[in-house]
C-alpha cells in the first residue's frame, strides 16, 4: 500500500510538472496610440476560446494557458480599432510589448477638447462614464436618461410615461440646474434652462460615450452645472468603411428599424457616416402611441496635417400621446384599471382622441474646425445652429377635465363636449371648449472656440469664447373647434372679439430674445502625481420680450435687461500611489436669473432688480484602482442661495421671493470588481440630505406705483427637497457565459423620496409638515446579448432586455397634497410594469 501511494504521488507530481512546463504565459501592455496613455479594461482574448484577460490600470495584461501551437490574439476595446497578433504557444513566456490601439473615429480627440471630457485620476471631479456597449445592451425600452439610473446621485423616471417624456435629477437638482452638453455644445433651453428629452429621443442611436460629471463638472463654459454636467459625445466619422442594420421589437407594439453606413477615410481625405432610424409603438401607458425618427450625418475632411473640418447634423422628429394627469391620484388608478390608466384621453367618432399630444423637431447642426497651430498649441472651434418647431395640445376655454365630462370608464367624454359646442353653433355662438396647441419655436445660433497652449511640460493654458443668440416664439393656436364654428377670443387687444378658426393664434403671442456673450480661461498643472486647475468664466445675458397681444403695434418690445454672471472653480488630484488617489474641488457660481424671473407677470414690464442665484460647492473624493477592483468615494456639499421664486398674489400682483436658500449634501460610493475576464460585479450607494434652509416672512408685494399692497410668507425651513430619491443603491452582475454570449442583471433601490411641492405655497405657519414620503421601491432589470459571425460578411449581435423583471408596482413621481398624505397627492405616476424588447444588429 505504501509503495502504491508513493507511485501515485510521483505520478501526480510528474503530471503537475509536465503541465507547468507546457503552460504558456503571454504578457503585454495596451496603450492609446494618440496619447500614449494606458488603456484600462481592454479585452485580450485567444481567438476561438474563452481564455483571456483584461488590461489593468497600467494597461498591463497576463494570460496563462495550456494551449499550444499557432494562435491568434485579439486585443480590443470599445471605441478603438481591434488589433490581431499571431503568437506561438510553446510553453515559454511570450512578451508582446506595447500594443497601440487607435480610435475607430476621426476627430474624436478634437471634440473631447471642446467637450471638456474628464480624465480618470487627473480631472478632480466625481465622474461616471457610460460606453456605447452598455447603451446597446442595457437601454432596452428605457428612456435615454434612465441608462444612468445606476449612477450615484441620479434619479431618472419616465414621468407620465410618454415617449421621450423622461426626466433626470442629479443630487436633487432638476434639468434646469444640470448642464446637458452634446459634443460640448450646451442644449439647456436659454429661457428656462430645461431639457426636453423628446427632442433628443434618437440620441441613443448615435451616442459614442456619455459622462456624468457630478457636481461642478469639468466644463469651462458658464453652464448651469449645479447638480452636474451630462456630457454626451455623439459619433464622429468612423475610421473604417462599414455599417450596420438593426431591427427590434418590444412590448405594446414597439418596433424599431435603423441603419448606419460609413465610407471610412477615403483617398481624398473625406469620410462620411450616416445613421437613421424609425421607432413606433402604442406605449405602456394607455393612449401614448408614438412615432419617432432620428437621423445623423457626419462629414469630415482632413485638409492637411494641421487642419480638419467636421460637419455634423442630427435630429429626432417625433409625435406622441401624453399623460399629464394633473388631478390623477392613487384612487383613480385603483378605480379605473391600474397603473396603465391615463385620464387624459377619450374617443371621438369612435377614434382614440388625446387631450395632450406632444410634437417636436429640434435639429442641431454644427461645423467644427480643428487647427493644430504647432506642437504646443491648437484652436478648436464649433459653430452651431438649432431650429426647433413644435409644441403640445390641451384644452382652451372652459376646462372640461372634470367628473361631469367623464365616462364611467374614467375617459374624457369628448362626444359630450362636441355636442354642446354644436348646440352653441346652432345659436350662432362660438365653441365653449376647444383643443389648442401651445407652440414653442426657436432659432438658436452659437459659436464655441477653445485655444490650448502647453506653456511648458507641466502647465497648460486654455481660453476661449462662448457666443449665443436665441429667439423663441411662444403662442397658442386653434387645433380643433370640437364641433363649433369658431372660438371667440378677446386676448388680442389689436383684434378684439376675434372669431378664431383652426390655425389662428389665441390666448397669448409673445417672443423672447436672448443674447449671450461669455469668455473663459483655465490653467492646468500636471507633474508626476499632482494635477490641478483653476478656471474662471464671465458672461453677460441680455433678455428682451415682445408681446403682440397685450400691447399696441409700435410698443410691443420691452427694454433690454442685462445680467452679469460668472464662475470660479478650482481643484486638484493627487495620486498617492499607483492604486490610490484623492481629489478636491470647489467653486462659486453667480448665475443670471431665468427669463421667467425677469418677466414674472407675463408682461413686458421686467424686473431689473432680479437677483442672480448663487451657488457655493465643494467636494472631496478618494479613488482606488487595481487590475481587478476599482472604487470611488466622495463627499459633497452645495449651498444654493437666492433661489429665484415668484408668486402671484390676489391675481393682480407678482411677488419676487428672494433669499430662499437650500443645502444639498451627501456621500457617494461606486465600485467595480473584475473577478475574471468573464465575470464583473458593479455596485453603488448614494445617500443625500437635501433640505430647505430658511423661512421667509412678511415679504412685501408692490404695485406698479411702488406702493405696498400685500405681504407673503413662506415656511419651508428644514423640509426635505422633493421630487428625487435621496437614497439610491445598485448592484449589477455581468457574465460572459461562452464566447460571444453575455448576461447581465441590475438591481436598483430608490428610497427617501418626497413628493414634489411648490415652496411658495407653503404659507401656513401652523403647517410645517414634510411632504408625503413615497414608499421605497426596487427594480430588477435583465439583459442578454449574443455576438457571432454570420457568414464571411456579417458580424451579428442579438439583444434582449426585460425591465422590471419582477413586475414590481411602485410610484416614481407625485405632487404633494393639502394634508401631505398619499390620499391627497396628485399627478401620481407609477413606474412601468414588466417590459421587454429584443433586436438584432448586423454589422458589415
């Protein structure tokens, strides 16, 4: 027995030694061909197998394999052209050395200068980056902002559930206080700061990468980055010839077809890329059918080694039904059929008829010039134009969104409304209630130019101009007389007793004109372990209002109202070791008031004493990087002073409520663990504490003769800011099952979410109760993709997504009620139930 055991032991040792002797170790480094920086997370795979590795923080990788013979090593990363290398596996150590990956897009590096893309372990801001692979595999039927819902500090919902009606809040701040930049160009509305995602419903098709820079952000221009900056880079021009076609289907009749074609860089220096898509469906929510298109074209021309031109145009015309649900509460959902219920539609002549419909087209066109002046300096300039047209429908006249005009099934009785209008028409009278559209058209021109000069090996100077002009048209027009012959309108003093018909302007007709002139400068320092920056920007905003209904001709233009705004920002990052870094940033923003605050009474009599809003913010953070595990921890504190509020008093006067302050502070953690090249786990935890700081008492209200006529109070001290979950968490798993087959699951938790409320309405000193706190909820989403070769021409990818896998029922949005309970809350929006979609993309 003893001899037998010794024999077996010797055999095992022999096998082990032979196995070790036949094992091959492949080592190398992956770097960016343009910058020389390491590429973190590049995939290095032995072709035809699942054996491989992922490059670490220094771009290094190591693969140990028992395979032998001549094999092909495939080195790839999203956004780069893949490299293939032949290796001879012979049981020894093979050193590949440096492999340079080049961008698969022309002009991307130049766009990143204008767009102020943050660099890991160098730019001192809290940042999360979403690559196009994640957008393709995880977006599914979610709205574009929802791809960020697993990011710290972010709360994104579909709101009413209509196509493109999503919203996003960051650290408790809504879109008016979150800078949205597309290729460095600001897209927040120049009158009110809002971003309407229906205008960009096709953006997911052409997004190359998306950075969520939380807090002050890295942008140098004077943008409203109080909560953060959403930095979206679209495709430029593909460096290689090819393209793809896509077809997908989903729940509730969703169907999407798309195509992309690229010439690659041709011999004449030109390169052209085109993408287009069409998406249709009925919508998860009742009566929210939609039809949307998207298009994108980029033409680049490399004039010589120092000059390049790039022309880009994209847009997304769409029309969809909406659910605004102004008076829709929990009991309405329970009474009329569940979470899909929409109170804003009915039938007319047997056809579905929407009270609220949104239609819009906002193309953006830009021409970029990139000039490499010499080896130390460059000038990047973007000239752009955006022309938006469209609006939304609703009632005008006597609102009949009431129980008296509802059917037993909870739908609006449009037949009853029409019949009453017909009776009035027979008496020679106009319609009592009509369907109108509220149109908001605009023309926006701008130019953004950035000069960069490397003063020496450590210092870089940047400076530039930000010039914008905006003209917005705002009016209502008759869309449907609902059985009547005309609608009697007395809103236009120049045309009293106007019998308006379809297409005529009614209710209001005014324009807004905005001039913006800004300059910015930044000094960056980078040496060894330390990088730092200081930046400043200064801007002048001029507002002019035109009113064609309330003023006689020749007296319809307001005075000019000018406001100076500025930003001061600074920060530093210190890499303690190759694994650890810390950063700090701080900034002060003095932001010009929005158009509505300058003209609070909807007249041309502007408020020249309107105050700038002031924001003071600072943040500290820590990062850890290793070959397998990355983590970020940061703490932020933002004080928002002199928030601009107006309140109508006695229907005749408007009070400007100055001195309303709020503090937003919290802690954020996110991490990623690459267990191996197959399995990755991600996680996030964000805990915020966002509150109003103070009350206001006896704020005087003055009439046009500067006589005090009233006073108002606001009691909001220590109340939580509503409309966004203050505690969020996420856990994700991504697993490569076999070659080409990936599986992912994401768990998201949302809590400490208070109903939205208007602070100016909290005027009762006896009522200082918190707004209704909605129930915490969690959602599980599933995604799977399979990539495979289809013949010798196509590379195919099949996608599938199931969102809200467990079909959880939860409320995402609400407007606080009189007694701050679930029963009195209105404008309740439930999240969508279980939804699915699947699609196939053929690349060639």
